[in-house]
């Protein structure tokens, strides 16, 4: 991170566009912005085209000889398959409303990061290849031929978009840059242009069921570590279940939360919640090692790859014979489940319409897909008074909530997590209205861009989010940024460390775990991070003093 | 200097002279008054249908609405019915607001850096105001022109004229006041709005950067239409009866190109013809496309109701059996349940191999 510009410098980024037009400004692939190329072994494992060792900084990208033809045919096929794509190619009026809505444009100041230009990168080729006016008028009509320079520009800017859809909220025609980027990346993948932070997780997910490549025994080991930690905090030995046939519910969550802090604490929260529900109400929840990944890096590769990886969820639910599926906190995982899964891999007629057996609530909004979001599930439990909670155990936290892009703009899951947060902690403060809910700003690292080598891009992209966090930190003393996304939990700590080190990151269910009173637990002296609870410390001191006084 | 708007401006100027000179000097009134308008209408209708059919032919494989509000989930959580429409009725309301009120554009904000380090977002209303003014005044102007194509003039057109013309300017100079017809607000608003939209593109560096010639051209063209129209109504004073007989001739398929309507009229008509013919091949098709935009016109109840993908083909997957075959030994050792019992292979050598490859 030594090359990273200082936050003050980054804030003052020049956002004025260059004097020369964007078509006449050649692309510059920069260190700190670009990601490393996909590992050929990963591409090979899942049968992606043109596996080879290459680098975006090379002059020669070792493309197939007929790559222009492949792109042209791919473009044609996608125009027929996706009305969204075809319409978005045709109707943009370049009104500019999207320009300063993009976190990458705000952060980098690079005018080609304006969503309108990102789309124009493909549109220009579309006009040349598929419209008469574009062909006749050339650059005057906004058309241009597909050249190596154009391709490099595509690669650069389609991996500078996190598919967060913020621009599509403001577009008068609903043009969705995520859709453009998804198509752009699909086309790039046809000739073997991928980044390793996407390609390798894809291969891992395919083989081991999760993006980190954790094998089944190791997955169980990792959960067992959390069981030990929970025992230290609560004095109770939990017994999570794996691959259990005939369980009531299959639980699937992003594997990132099993692997790295602070997501691990969220996983501990899940384990405690399921333990509580089993002890008190006999609810039988199982984890799966085969479907041990909620996230779907196929979504960042192609529609086909998304379907291939997603297939495990229903397949495993069917094999285990559960009633329905419960999904953990994750962003793009939930866009895939909410808007794609049923269509791709359904109908899930072997599952039951989800009902919470404890409250009797029918999750009618999940009637067909048969998968319920854990925030919906927990909110329902709390609303019916089924959880024993002590929110004061989170009193050391002053919390704000970061709406993850996909649940916000691809689902509309806004108030459920807020309800849960307000019930498990006492100090909650919203960030300014233009930065939350459907207008939320991306963490800057989504859609597979959470790599290490593109840290400058990530920090720039995280700037608008960080700036809003800083605002509530200064105004209300907020010290904890809650989120419902595993990528957030992996990405935001780096972002807060850079922009606002006083604020830490948590999952909502970590706070649930802290507040949840398990039957028979010992008096808690630490939170799930094994940090002493401030109130408890004082209490024990007081007790000691009292004892002294008594003597 | 930006070649994009210069070329666009130049094109419109050339078009003006083509029509003006053609009709006025060479007397090609049949060409500019009859043939080109007919041709333009045919191109417009055929092109429009072709384009929309082209969009309709493409599949809608997934339901991907942008949700701009709370979903309908638990019964005690208030859903946002318009911005996260759960039913077809709600989608209709969302679409009406989108098409008629430009709801998404209404949300527009402008980002700025305050006090050196605070990113702030202010409500930016002007683009919405002028876009709305532009579209509605254009609509009124078009409807008003039906006076020329209908006999008798329908009641609602007359009413519209009355409402549009209620705004009267008192001009105190005697020379101009005499014979000044009632001022139609719509024409002036159209000219003002189109000027705003043009200047915005030309003057703001960011807008200039993203604008193509195809963005300037229709604006200059519409400016030309409004300008020549206003010129005729208030200043050069054309023979309205002659213009009406030409228009009536066109719609009744008994075309005539009467004398006494000057070059400005033909330029005006030519501009309109060009706009019509240009429409289906340009971004102006956003007029039709907005209705078909999948992020706006689909319901958000995607987990409640399954959406069919017409081309949902089977894909290779990694099955549980393949997974268990690879990891069975490790799963058994870790105490994880397996579907098939694990049998130790007779030779330990193969074991090591499996381990090193993993």
C-alpha cells in the first residue's frame, strides 16, 4: 500500500474531463487500478476459453486470431437474448444524470468511469457493427471499429465497475450499467480475458463448493474453531450440523465469513442463533459443505457460469430433503437468489413454501424460490418475541448501517436489517439520506474487484461511502459500520482503515450473537471478538470494591 | 471548438438552405411540400415499428427491476408500492410516473466537495424542470398543429389553444402591437427549454465530453423548427389558409402545394420531415424504449412468482456425487456424513497421490 496516494490527495481528485474527446483519448492500464489476469489452471478447470499466462501490462494479450469475430458474434447473440441489453444500446440520450452517481467516477475522477461512457464503450462498437447510421457516419455518429485499443479499454473499465446499480436508480430510462458490465465481461470471457480474483474463486466454488477452495473436512474444522470461541464466551459447547439429511432448513452463507475477520464473528452469530432455536424450539438447521458458498463469482463471469455455480443450492436442498433454504448475509448472492435462481435452476417444487415453524409466519414473498433472507427470518423471530435479547451488550457500539448495493437495489431489503439492528443494539444512527437505502454507495470492491493489487481503485471507489461514515462518526461518535454482505466485511475494513480508522466493521448477526441470551450460558464478560464488555469490567470492579468495603 | 456540435449545427443550417432555396428559388414546392413529408411519415412509421419489433423479438430472460424502495416481505413492514412494485397494477403506476413525470430524473442530485473534505449531494432540479418543459411544450405544439390537419377543428384542440394562448403579452409599442396574434406559451417555452438543453451540453465540460453529434443534431433541429414556427407566426406572417390547404391536402391524400407560403414555411416543414425520418434511427427512440425498459416495467416479486427464461439451456454442473467421490475419505475422517460408504483402496501409494494433487 506504499504507492497509495494519501486520503487528502485522493479527495482532491480532479473531476474535470480531458479536453480531448473520450474516443481520442487512448486507454492507460495502470498499476493500482488494474487486476491481475486469471490463472490458466482456474480457467481450464471450469472450461473457460483461452487459458494462458498473460498480463494486462503486456503488449500482446495472446488472443485467438479471430477474436474480433468472436466478440461480434457474442454481441449479436446477447442482443437477441437480452432485451435489456438491446434497449440500453439504443435509447441512452446522454443526459448526464448518471455521471456523478458512480462511486468510481467520484473517487477516481476518470471521466470514462462515468456510467454513460462505460456504456458508450460498447455502444460505439454496437453502432458500428449493428446500425447503418453508425457504419456510415463513423465517429461522427458515435461508432467505432473494434480494435485492440478498444478491447483494452473494455477490459480496463468493465473491471472498474462493481455492478452496484446506483446509476440505474437515477437514469430516466432505467439503464442499468450492471447489465452493460455483465455483458461486457461475458464478451471478454469469450476470448479469455478475466481477472484472477474472479476466475480462481469460480474454479474453487465449482470444485469444493466455496470460493476459497476449503475442502469439506477443513470447512468443518473452521466452524469448530468458532465453536471453541463461543464456548469461551458463553460456556456452552455448540454442536452445529453438517450435510444432515432430513433437517428442517438448509443454511447457506458466503464462505468468506467462515474464513476471515470480521465475517467470522457474523458466522459465530449464526451458530448461536441456530443453537438457540434448536434448544428452545427444536428447529433443525444444517450447514452444507457441498453448497458451502452463498456468493456466486459466476455472476461476475457470465450468466452461464452463474447458473452452473448456483445449481448447488437447489441440488443440495433436494439431496438433504430439507423444507426450505435460509440464506445468510450477502450482497450479490442475494441478487442472484432473488432475481435469477428460480428462473435458472427452478422450479424448486421439491421444497415447501417457507414457513417459520416457530412463529407460524408464511414467507409469502419467497413462495416460489423457497429461500428466505436471514434478516427477514430474524426480524420475524424478534417481532414475535421469540428471541431473548440483551441489547445493552452492544452498548459499547455506536452503529450505522451500510446498505449493500444488491439487497438494496436488486431486492428492496431495507427495513428488515434496520429492525434487527434496532432490537439488538441501543445506539443506531443513519448516514445522510443520499447515501443510504436505494441511494446507497458501494463499498468500492464488489463484483470481484476485492483484490489486493487494485487497492488505489478500491480506496477511491470507497470514498463516497467512507465520507458518509466519517460524517456520522464526527456527528454521533459512530464507531461501528454494520452491513449485511460478506464482501463488505472483507472490503470495508481496508476502506475504513484508509479513510476513517476509528470505525470498525460488523455483520448484523454478530450483534445478534452478542445480544442473544442462550439458555444456560455463563455471564458474558467479552463480546464475540473476545474483547471485554466495558460495562461488565466496571461491574466487576464495583463488586470488588463493594467486597473490599464489606471487609 | 468541438466538432460534434459544429457539424450538427452546420447540418441544420444546410438543411435550412436546401429547403428555403429549393422552394423559394427553384420552386420545388411539390418536392418539399408533398413528396418529402409523405416519405418522412412512411420512414417514421415503418422505422418505428421495425425498431420496436426488434426490441420485442429479444427475450426477457430474467426479471431484473431496479428496486428503489422497501420490498414487500413481512406483513408488518410497510412496502414501497411504487418504487418496488409487487404487482402489475403497481408497475403501471410506476411506469406512468416514469413516463409522464420523469420520476427517476426528479431524484437527480449534484455532487460537490464542501469544506475541502465533505462530499455533499444536493437535489438538482433544473434538468428535470427543463426536460419536462421541453417535452410537454413540444407535445402541446404538436397537438395545436392539428388545427391545420382537421376540418372542423375538434373542440379539444380549440380548448388547448385557448389555454395555451391565455398568456398574453402586452406590447406597448404601437407598431408591433397592431395585428400581434395571441401569444402561445408552448412555442416560447419550447424554444427556451431547447436552448437550455443545448447550452447545457455546450457549456458544461462534463456534458460536452459525453455528447455526440447525435445529441446536438436533434436539439439544433428542434430549435430550428421552433424558431421558424415563431418567425412565421409573429413576424413574417404567412398565409395560414394556404398552409392549411396544404396540410389538409396531405391528410386527405389530395396533395396540393399552393403558392403564397414562403421559403420559411418550407424550411419549417422540411425540418419536421427530417426529424420524423431521423427519429427511428436515433436516440429519440427513448420515447418508445422507456416503456420496454426491464429495470422499470417488471414486477419485483421475483421470489414469489417464477419467471420463465425462453432460452434456459442446461449447463454442466459439479454434482454432489462427483464432489463426494473426490473428498469421501476426508469427509469420513472428519465425521461428515457420506452417501456412499468409504472403502480404503488396497494400495497406500494411490492415497499419497491423491493427497499431493489436492
